[in-house]
C-alpha cells in the first residue's frame, strides 16, 4: 500500500478505518490519527493505483452520511 501523512486543523468525527476518497473514488482508509501541536495528523493508506500524490493535492473532510460520519477527500 501507499502511505501518506496529512496534517489538518480539525479531524472531528473521523476515526481509524474511515474511508478515504481520491478524485471521487474509494481509495483507502485512515490507518492512524494523532494530535501533534494541537493539530490532527492522519496516516492514510491508499491503494497503489492512486500513488503517488502530486504537489498541490488538496485534502478536505466531508460528510459521508447524515449520521455524522465523515470521510477524507483528496483531490490530486
């Protein structure tokens, strides 16, 4: 698998195992969540077909469903 770390100001309602999408496709899962200097550091495990991510890739946290579950959305 392809691992990448991202740092976000807020990772509310994300958990280990949450879905990661790349350009709208199911691409992987959150492997780990940590707090570093008051910010969320996420380790993402992506399928090899989505590697590598390029400079300028953006990360957003979006709602997956009305039940409060969220996912990570990468746009490469």
